[in-house]
């Protein structure tokens, strides 16, 4: 190894997480260090773009709690760490954090970083809340350094006793990846193309949700809000995989009146749907930050979103979008009506959203902050 270069191991359970959020950071770190990525890599995924930057060490991970499979993954991680003698361990996502930090602690990797991107236990009750919360506490205890992807999430974790104030840091204003402001931008051609394909008139106001469809995203609240007859003529565009059979439930709620619902199951070009929208909606019950909000903001699209930790860092209420209480369909409806009927307000909020994203959340800014963070590590 070249003198001064450190051996870094990044562990995450999903190769899609790497592709969606971590490519720029890996590329920047690989300029100065030897970087390896451990992730679950299906045989169908070649990942040639990543393999040009770094070594890929495939390792099967179960996304759900699966004791037998998890123990096997932990054992294999320990073997890799024993063989490779990494200087720095960097884990992202809960399962990777738990198994990676245990293995890194036992194999005495000197610097162990974990990135918190949200807490599944926030919406749980009973024994599962207790278990998942204490898993996060264990991860934070085993890690030598903790990065949190939003200031309000950091405050929440400190208040809940998960991590000490002196051990948790946020990069810049939040986000672990930032936004590619060249890819996500106002694009009149993409706007026209998507609307023509979906049969949306150029004059119709489009409220967009883009992400996984599940109950914690607050989509039933969005459907209830959109059912108001005063929103007739508007469109609610839902883009993403339906994990919990949300589509028929939403269609039932909007069956009689209100906004028209359009569903798109999957896309590899989210930036085009952002460009086609007028307002982005994220009525979620839990988020670590809300990256999709700043992606939409980079396209000049303001947001309507829940006033919860994480999300409130992505939306400047009244300046780049509107916040509403979580689980409040009436409040969501009022925000939708306000933005559906006030073109000037939408324009002003959208312009401010793009400016704020360019100044605080671009990928270049966040990547530079991570590189500087690494430069300050005590090794």
C-alpha cells in the first residue's frame, strides 16, 4: 500500500444504496485511499461502474431479521476483516451497521464510522420498538465515530439516549450524499415528454410522490387529502414500487372526486418525473432526511411535507415548501389547495428551493465535507 493511503472498508446491505447515494463519495475517497465495498451483490448486477473505482467484496445480507443468515454474514465479515486489516470501517444502513460494527469491534479495526439515515423503530410499538431501538444504541456504542444525516435527527438520537452529543456529527446542513444538480434540474423537454406519455395536460397542477409505497410514507393521508372536490383537475402522480398493496387503497379513497391518481411502478429516471411535477409531496411518518425532497428542489419543485425530524431540515417552511403535522389529511389538503391555486407562490417557493439546494446540498459540497471529515480522523 502507498504510504499515507489508508485501507477503508464501506459496508452496506444493498448494492442499490451504493449506486443511489455513495458513488461520488467512494470515487473521492478512492483518490487518496484504498477503498473496498462489501455489499449484497446479486449475480445479475455487474456494477462495472463501481468496480472501476474500487474493489467489490460480495457478501449476502438478509434485509429482514434472520438469525441464522445474519450469524453466517457476521462470521464471513469477521473473516474478511481479519484478512484485510482495514484502517477504517464505514457502515451505512441498520443491518450493515449492526453486523459490521460487531465484526469491526471484535477484529479491532481502529476507526469505525456508522451513518444513521433514519430509525425504523420510531413507528413501531412494543417489543419490536425495544429491540430495534437497542440495536441502534449498540451500533452507536461500538462505533468510534457517528455521522447523522440531518441536524434534527441528531437531536432526536441524543434525546433518546442512542448516541452522545460529542460523538455525533452532521456533514454540512445534512444529507449523506447531496444532490447531483446537473442531473436534477428544471427541464422543459422532460416535463413535456413525461406529461404527454401520461396524458397530463400542460396546464394541470401535478403533485408528485416518488419512492417506495408503504404505510409509513403517509400515502393514505395524501389520498384522503386529494379526494377533496376542490382539487378536481389536479393530478397526484405516484412513482415507485408498491410494497404493501397501497394502490387499491389509494384508488378507493380518491374514487368519487378530487385529484386524478396516476401510478408508475418503477423508474430509472426520477429526474424526469421531478421536472414534470409542480409540487413534491412527502407526508411521511419517519425519515432520516428526505433526499427526494432536495432532489425535487434541485428541479425547482417546492415540497409539501410532514413536520417531523429529518424532513424539517430538507424543507425551509414557508420558503422552499410547506410543512404540515404528520398524519393530518386535512392539513395536507389545505397545503395542496394553497399551492394548486397560487401560481406565484409555487414559482417563488420553487426558485427558493433550487437556490437553497445549490448552496447547501449539492453532491460536491457533501462529498467535500466527507473528505475533510476523513482527513481529521485520528489515524
